[in-house]
């Protein structure tokens, strides 16, 4: 376990890449894990752009708790420790696939959201953006929020299947990965591209890779450190390093 601390302290430009697994300890289900959303619901259909355009109520009915109940969720030890490591100067950037905003809630500042979040919604008809609370209030009831300007359907700034990643976020993530000499991947299966390609930029430049995930990933053979249990690792770091 001491190798983890050495890994962090030796890095000159350390970045972190997180997936849904880091939020499991906050009571949020991941996607492809042992008890993930794909085991209980058709998550791909929920986040399918064509389905949303045809029937937006399907998304809102199925996410009233999963997405719009996130205010009730609190950061777990993973989020807290990552925030403290950034504040201590160890972590230069945190790149996340998550849409739950728990990294920011824990205090992380340089967070790059590759798949967006529900913090902002926009009108599918006129493009008007809003982050007002009334949208969440309607969505929590499983109803479809409508634009106050033109009456069009509001969609969250979450990247759905069939949509490109936000270019600014992707370019910023690649920029950080190219500068990094070490990357820690946490709670991600590294199977959803192009986000999953981020570690390759570090590895191809000779950087070190550490992975903590409860299932195998395509990058395991490139990792100099590989662990399964996030809670064990981050409880250890909180006690021994912070």
C-alpha cells in the first residue's frame, strides 16, 4: 500500500481519471459494475439521443431519483481525499466521466466533465440555457420541463449516446494527459470511447499508470499498480497521507 503514496509523491504532473465506480460509496449505482444500472434497467435507452427526441418523458421518468435526486447524495471518501490531494498540490487535474457533480461538492476545483452534467439544461427548439431550480423541481416529479421562452423540451447538458463529447472538455482533458507523467484511473471500466482513450496519452508518453477498479479493464497490462477496492485504498490514504 505504501507504493501508492510513493506513486503520488514521485509524480511531477499527476492527473486522475474517474468513472462511476467512485460514486458507488455515495450510494449511486455505476453502469457496468457487478450491481450496475445495466443489471436493473436499460441505461443505454435512457441516455439515447434518438429515444429522447422521440419520447423525452422516458428519460425524465427513469431519472427522477437517479439524476434529479443527486442533491441528497454526499461525497464519499474517494471524493474527499481527491479534493484534499488537489489542495495539497499533488493532483493537477481531475478528469471525470461522472455527471453527479460530487467532485465539485467535495471541493475539487480543476474538474473536467467529459460527459457533462445536469447542472445546465437547454431547449431543444431555441437553444436557450437555464440552470434554475424550477427545472429540477419538475424533473424530480418525473415530468418533462419545458422552455419558458418557446415551450420546447429541455434536455440536460449530459452527453447522450449519439452525441459527441463537449469539445472544450475533451481537448482540455487531452492537453492535461499529454502533460502528465502519471495518471490514476478510479472506478472506470475504460470501455466507453473517446473518454477511455485518455490514459493512452499518458502511457504513450512514458507516463505511469495506476488503476483501482473492481473489474478488469483493457489497460490492466499497462498499469504499474493495480488494485480492486476503492474504499480500502482511500481510507488508507486519508489516514496515512492527509
